[in-house]
C-alpha cells in the first residue's frame, strides 16, 4: 500500500469516483500504526478520547492541549492516513480569533492535516476563514456530542422534518463555506441519503446508515475494547476486551506459579560475575550460646 499521505483532494476524488472512505479514531502511535496498516484513509483524533482514554462521562472536559498531545502521537504512528484533529468544546464557539488560533495549534503543534468541528450555519464564517487561512475543515452534524446537554442526552437527531431540514441547510452551509467533508452522526438513513446526494463533498457516517460516502467508528468500539455499553450503530469487528482480560489472567497465574519468566525470557551473563566470597559472622548480644552457636546468628559475604 502506498505510503503517500491521503489529502483532502484525495478524499473529494474518492467521492467523485464512488470509492468509500474508511475513517477510524486513534489517540496514540500504536493504534495509529494499526489503523494505517489496516488501510484506514482517515484517522480522527476525536474528543471521544475524553471518554475512552480519560474515563469521563462526555467529551466536554477535553482541552486543546489534550488534542495536541494525542495528535502528535498519532501523526508519529500514521504514515499514510490523513490525520484530522477534533476542536474541543469551547475552543471555537466563543471567539473567532481564539478559534483560529486553536485550530492553528492543532496543525502547527499537533501536526494534524485538518481539523473537525461540530455545528452548522452558525460556524460558516469560521469555516470560511479557516479554509482561507489554509486549514482544511471537516464538519460534524446530527448528534453532536458537545451539545449533549442541549440535546437532552446522546439522542438520534433529524427524525422530524423540521430538524432534518435544518441539518440539510447546515450541511449546505458548511459545503459553501469550504468544508472538505462532513461527519453525519446519529441521523436517520433517509436524511443522510438526501444530504449525501445533495453535496459534492463526502459525508462520513456514524450511526447514519450505509448511504454515506464513508464510515467512521471509534477504534475502541470496533475492536471490542470498550464493551460496557455497545450502542446500536456499533459493530465489534473483534473482541479484544475479553481477550485482554483473559491474557492478563493467564499472566497472573504464571507469575503466581513461578512459571513466568521461563528460560526463554531470561538473560544470562557471559562470564562468572560473582565467586563465593568469605563470610563474616555477627555476634548476637541476646544469644548466650545455649544452641551451641557461640552467640553467632548470621553470616554475610564481605
Ligand atoms: O470524537 C469522536 O470520536 C467523533 C467521532 C465519533 C465522529 O467525533
């Protein structure tokens, strides 16, 4: 497989050619390398790291520093995949200039090739400015996790006609502002199909049905590592969580039994390192010689 980095132009061409885009999240170099080897076209350093890496209940606590840190690691691991870094909650909503600077950090310090942000029409000006400044932007519509409280939970969006029309308008506004792709999360397939047909830029679905131009999954979900709760839209393509638990259990058994490390895992010196050494006896002030040891209780090498 070619090691040439996938660009936003490649992704647009893939839609035009009817070639589906495979996107997956990663948060460190090891998983990024695996995603790259597996052929992922895009790796998202998602703010989902707040949940799967940091153990938080939602994504709201994630900072720009967190994303910069994890993006650096991912970029070191991935040679081919396009790396897109998420803009965390309140790093772009309050102030246009701060938003530009934060997005810039994800490219300058993190090494990402583009950024992703949640929301539609309300961010069209920001998207336009970022793109004009040389920062490619991926949009994110539908179930936008940073709005979990406004949505009243992680709920499918766009089920009613009013909502669906707004999401379509948002998608068109993002395209017009220069976004190169849009994630559609948690929307009915009937809506994602219409949006995908209406746009010339790729749609990438998660819980949005099969008609999007590509799909994205959180890597911990697709590998079956995060299995306390498995949402309807997730397919576990492996069960690494149970495998990991079993492996750690087997390791513990061998540690306790003294069978690990075995000879195969053990290093040996090239020459004799220590010779038996003369020993020195220590007088024990409490011992009056009753045991025939003459008041001596220990020997140590000198
Ligand atoms: O943060 C994330 O992982 C995401 C994907 C679910 C699209 O935004």
